[in-house]
C-alpha cells in the first residue's frame, strides 16, 4: 500500500470541532438521550428527600421494579417490507384528540421537585398536544393550570376526602374551569408505607436539619428556588383550611365506595375515568356500570407493594371488556417502546408520572419538553421498525410478554374471577 503525508485540507475536514454550548441547562438536556439519563441528572440536582419522594415506592419497592421489568420482558415481532416512513402517532381519547398515545399523569407536591411544577407540565403538555392531569394534591390551582393551558386538554384527578364537601367543591371548580375529564382515584384508602421518606425524615413542607443542610450544599439552586418562590401548599385546597399534613390525612379515606362514584358521576358533566383498577372483576363491573374509562394502575407502586403489574393485566382486561372500552395503563413506563407495546396489547392510552418528573427536576419546563420529545422519538422509531404507520395498525401479534412470574398451580387469583 502506498503511503503519503495527509493533506491539510483533508485533516481540516476530519477535525471540525463541535461548537461549545454555553447554556448549562441546554447542554445537560441535550446530553440526555433517554428517560434514564434524565433520572440521573435529576438525582444530581435535587436534594435526596425530594428526589426519593419522586423515585421511591412503597415498602420493598417490589411493585415498581416488577412493573419496569414487565416492559423490559417483551419481545417485538416486526413486519418487514412494510413501508412506514411517516408514522402517525395521533389518537382520540375520551372524546378528544391527542398528538401522542400518552398524557401526563397526576402527581402530588409537584413544585417540591422543581419550582415550576405543574405550570411546566401543563405548558409542555399543551405545546405537545397531549392531555395534562392535575392532582387533588397538586401545588398549582385548578384555575392556574387552566390559565397556563387554556386551549389544551386538562384533566383532574380526584381523591374522595373524608370531608366530602371539599371533593364536591373541587369537582365543581374543575367543571367551571373547562376540564374535560375527571379521574376518580380508588387505590388510596390509606397511605402506602413509603420507607425512603421515613428514612429521609421527609416532611411537607421540608424541614431543615443537619442532614438536609449537608445534602443541600452541592445543590444550592434547588434551595434558592424553593425559598424565593411562593409557599409550597396544596393550591386547590388552600382555602379549605387545615395544615398540609391534616389535608394529606384527610385525602385518604377507607370508606370510599361505589356510592361515592355514583354521586360524582351525577355531578360531573364530562368524561369520568376510574384510576387504580387492579383486577379483572372490578374492570368488568366498572365498564358495565357505564364509566367512560378505566386506568389499570397500582399508583406507581406507591400504595400496596406486590400489587398486580398493570401491563400484565392489560391483555386479559381488553379481552374481557373489548377493545371498544377505554382502557388506559400506567406504572413503570420509561421508554416510548413501553407505550407502543401497551397500545399493541389493547390500551387506548398511557400515562407518565415519574418520567415527567425526572425531566422537571432535570431542567424545569425545558426538561418536561425534552421528556416528551424523547418518548415521541422512541415511539416513532419503534413503530417504523415494526412496520406500522399508525397506532391503529398495532396488534397483539406485534408483542409477546415474556413473563418471569408464573402463578403456582391452583393459586392464580384470576381463576376465581
């Protein structure tokens, strides 16, 4: 082989240096290629108590680990020689449009994670054309979310509180603000045992201690944000009286029943969804009773540890109630491929909670935008590789669930459904 000295012009072509990005937020978000990357950034930038409140789950955290593993344990079956150069991710859910097959789930204490809180979530959802769900325990009011996202789809998640009049008042306010869907939540009769919070001495609002001060030293920006922005409170409940702790305890009520659901159904003019369904008989009864939709969810593993994995429940629920029923799923979603797999197995929609909060902690509103963009890109790429050009083309044959956990013979709870 004949050798020669490299030509300067050719060297210059190979040595084109990337222009430095001086904006620190943009630099760190650009480096985040996955939701897991955003989680790592969030952990670096957020005090342990606030991060663990978001990241943690109940007791041994078995439920959330199983939920994420369930999505990892799938096998896709692509179709080849099927043109899908332009995929359509739009869908209709609960009477309205969504640009993507997922929306933002309700999360409590959201401004604790980063000061923009629900304003960042609602604004990003509106810009992306997807629904945003405000929690009863949100730190931005119903009216302020509507002002932030006036033309987008706003949903409200309702806890039935011990003082029923408080819940009824929230239903009326959400209706007056033009929220189109109410999520009646049924999986929180009492609070789950979130041991990370206990070990961190976590409280609402955060209390200063030697530990929190030491943990805050490398994260001064979080404390500056926290101390120079409005007081952290349950914004939609601020006029009802009581401390934060008292309101939190009031939100959990083990006496909640079908009678409460009936009352709310009569009050609410829009779509009514029941969130927290965890078995087949309940799903069938609720659909037969005429609710507009259900969310298969175990509250992100934050209530009953070792609860059923929603993604595992999905196929049998869809088979029983039919694909015409509105069945949604959450818990454990960390990749757009998880959402594609859910749609293939019959879910009309998915909700993201932690994934959105990781983006929020990593970069405020820009971080939430980046979360949505990561998931959008993963959804589009997965669909293209599967050879499907629209969500309607996804079918159960595209996905196999590889289950690690098999019920002991004679002890499958679903045998007695």
